[in-house]
C-alpha cells in the first residue's frame, strides 16, 4: 500500500473501537453472503448493512467526527 493510503487508513481507523470494528466486520461478512444470494433483495441487504454499521460506529466509536478530518 502506498504511504498516503496507509496514512488515510490510519486516520479513519482511529475513530473505531475494537468491539465496534469487530461488529462492523461481522456485518460486512453477512452482507457478502446476502448479496451472493442469501437475502431476498441485495439492495435491501446493502441498505440494512450501511444502517447497522453507522449505528455501530455511533454507539461504539471513539472521538466522534475527529476521525474524519476535513468534514
């Protein structure tokens, strides 16, 4: 990975707790199965996953908006 991508990933990851990151990865794994046919609607599965990840970040994250400089 180029150094600029590493710095960007580090900055974005600072706002996540270990527990929150574990939960979000679990949601991403479920989404992977859902879009490959496990769910009736891939579009709904994606929407649901995004909402769940946003909720996880809000409930378990560290530092609020500071994790996203410039926003």
